[in-house]
């Protein structure tokens, strides 16, 4: 046996390798620019992943192991992913579209409650 973490990290490396192979194949078939894909897709994903993981890691390190820590870390993780995805991972157009969707949904929800 090997530690489970080694299997986890090996799986991540293999997935990234497969992703880059797929991107190169798509580039050869369609001419999609790889640099543009890296800048527009992969870079925001990495930024969101790094920023969103800071608070949950700090909370996990500062709190004693308990059910409360488990719940707090999960809630912080969800909140940080949502916030960092919205602020750092989306374009201006995507943020505008999400705001419009939320506004439409809340108006429908409140109009049904008033009837």
C-alpha cells in the first residue's frame, strides 16, 4: 500500500495531462487558440480555486476537530466558492446575466407570495 493522498495527487496529475492533450487535439481540429483558452478558462479557474480555499484552510487549522468545525468549514467553502467565482471567475457580461436571473427569480418569488 501507498497512502491515499498519493493516489489522489496522481489522479489530479493524470487528469491535467489528459486535459492538455484534449486541448491540443481540439486546437489541431478546429484551430482554437490554446493561449486564449489558457487565459480565458484555465487561469480564472486556478484563481478561484486558490482564493476560495484560503478561508476554509485557515478555519480548519484554527478550530479544534468537531462537528461544528466540519459545518463551519463546509459553509465557508460554499460561500467562498460562490463569492470568488462571481467576483474573479466571471466576465462582466456573465455577472450581469446572473444578476438579471436572480432579479427575475426573486421578483417572481415575491409576486407569488403576495397573491
